[in-house]
């Protein structure tokens, strides 16, 4: 199993997400995922698909999906973007998508294509997204690179990979198989190195720290926040035919009635405009 490549076949990712979703359903939103959960998830996957994923590989994949969810939310909140809640697809001008692709914009991958496991990722990651908790920590392992995850991939095919070939780019090989090629083992030329024996960090302590960091309040973590309905608010902002304060009142109303906002933002632009006009007629007739 030489190499530093992990292939996550779709059904394996689905099993992994199912595990975390069921854990949250059983233990509540306050649950902090720790090393024991990643180990249990790896055992569940290996038992079902006869693979040999490690808890470290599962840990990396979990955080990679978490980071991808942030990108999906950024794409969904693009001004003028709509969402097809049936096909789980972000709808956006194709010309703009081409421009974004040429500019290597990471959001382009998730636009105008069905997003696999959208509901599962939303359930697992949405609360952390809402509080800005997307400072993905990779300690003590190197930052994972790209791998074949088939999320939003227009060209991905489940038949392209083998679930038993589980070494991939979002994790490292076991420490004893590390030949010094990983980024963490490289040292700059001329840098003096310690000749003494290197102490290996205790994984249990690291997982405890990482779990605690993942659940810190937004005041101590990445502070940029994007409201889940930001794309809808931007559409309302552009309706300059209505007074600013009236638009703000409508946005405040939708922010406190998230079910209505969630329904509305997945509707066509004309439907949104009609709803806005009707709401203003009912609540601020003088503004019409």
C-alpha cells in the first residue's frame, strides 16, 4: 500500500456521513466528535466494505467535507443564485460559472450540478457554519490535498474507483511507512535539526484539543459569518424601488422566520419579487 493516495468511493462517504448523523441524532447537537468516534466510524466502514481505513483518515475526510460545505454555502449565497431544493442544485448564470472556472474559483465546482449528500452535510455541518466555526484544524497531521470525493463533480463516476483502495490524498500513510516525502518531514536547506529522538504527540490529547477547538464560540474562532439566507437578502437589497427601511424590515422578518426564507430562496426570481410586493402591500401599503 505504498503511496499517499486515498480513494473514497461514494458509498463509503455515505456510510461515514450516516455514522456522524446518527451520532448527532442520538446524543444531540452538543456532541463533540473525538478520537473514539473517528475510530468507531472507521471500524463501521471497514466492517461493511472490507476496507482498512484508519481513524486518522476518517478524521481528515470529515474535516475536508466540513470545509467543502463552507464553499458550497459561499456558492449558494452568490448574488443572483437560486437553489433547486429537489435536485439539490445551486442555479447560477452559466456564463459566470465559466468565468469562475477559468479563474479557478473553488465555488464553480458546486454550481449547476446536483450536490451529492447535500442533506446529510447540511444536517452535520449547518450549525457550525452558522457560527462561523470553519477554521479546519489538521493538527497533528499535514493538510490534506485533493481527492476523488464525487461531490459536485460533473465528471465523477462511482465505477472509477475501488473502495478497498483506501489510500488517498486527504491523509498520510502510517508513520512507519513515511519515507520523508511528506510536507511535514521536509526541512529548509541549511536549517539546523535536532539530533535527539523526536517525541511523538499523544493522539488522544490532540483529538481532545481539536474537539474542544471545533466547539469554541465564534468570538474566539474564525469570525466571518455568512447567514444561510444571505443570497435572498441580497436579492431584496437590489429591489431599490422600495425604501431602504422597508427592505430592512422585510429582511428582519425573514431572518426570524427561517422556514419562510428557506422556502422563498429556492423559488424563481419572479416568485420572490411577487412575494416581496405582496408582503409590502400588506405591511407597508404607503410604500407602494
